[in-house]
């Protein structure tokens, strides 16, 4: 089926702009898309009219309209993910969380579920909506592991990429262990699903269950 060239270019432009945290110039955008600079200007002007991008000086960044659309999508993903999170929490006996990248340096838990049967007297003090650096905690490391290898990345990220999941202890809460697996979500820099517990558990068994949940959520995000 033939695509609409203008729409295709506009969507490709949004994708390129979304991957650059500090924005990029129209000349850079034209070069990455392989189009004339005049066409890139028209694309940017059109996207700007719909608040999907904004210009600050010579640099183009995502606009408020893109954030609005992402928020609506995120709400749909959270609703679809809730049964998967609850099942993961129950089968592992640990609190389960869905986390989404927030920009290039942070992530934020957007949904969670507690097991019906609690394992141990201490609960995880992990709050929905509270951002933290991607480098801290299994959920953020799992998101970073979705990206291509970087020369300055930590051993944790490289290992998570190799294993297909990350595991950390005590990084966000003393005594808590987290296991998470990342997955691609259209329109975002990535997401992860994982569990956090204050009690001991079989790491390999839980990792397999977390990876299965990530695969299911990846399918849901594309449906």
C-alpha cells in the first residue's frame, strides 16, 4: 500500500526529534531525513502549528502537543497493563511495576500491583509517579539496556543487555531487590516491567516471569 509522502516525512521527523534530548537544527533534521532544507522547514512549521514541536532559537524540540498525545497513550497502556502487573505480582509474591522513560535521563513508575498474598511483613516503599535517574534501580537499567552499547556505560547496563533483564539491590530502597526487563514502546524512549521485594527469591525464576510479562506488554503497546 502506498504511503502519503508528506505524512510519512512528518512522522519520521517527529521520531528523529524525539530521540534528541537537546533538540536539533532544521539543517540537522534535513540531513537525517535526506531531504532539502526548505522541505524540512515546512515540515517543522506544520508540526509547530499543531504544537507537536517547538523552536527555541535554532533548535527544534518536541512540543506540548506531543506530550499530550503521549499522556493519552500512556493512560491506555497503563489500563491494558494492569492485569499483567497483577498476575506478575501474584506469581512472584512481589510488588510489580510498569516504568516509562521520562526524557533521556529519568524514568517514572506509572502503574503498580501488590500481590494478593504478601510475602513477609515489610512492604516496598515504591511510589507511583516519582521520577528517579535511569542509572539507579533495575527498572531504569533495563530501559538503558534497550539502547545500543555506549563506551561509558556501566557494567550493570551491559550485563542487563546480555541477560535480557537487570537485577539490582538497595539502589532505591535499602534492603530491596529489583528485577526488571525492558521493552520498546512506540513514541517513548522505552519502558520496563519488573518486581521489587524485601524478601529473598529465586532470581532466575523471577527473571523468566518478568521477561514473559515484558513480552506481553510489548505486544499490548503495539496493538
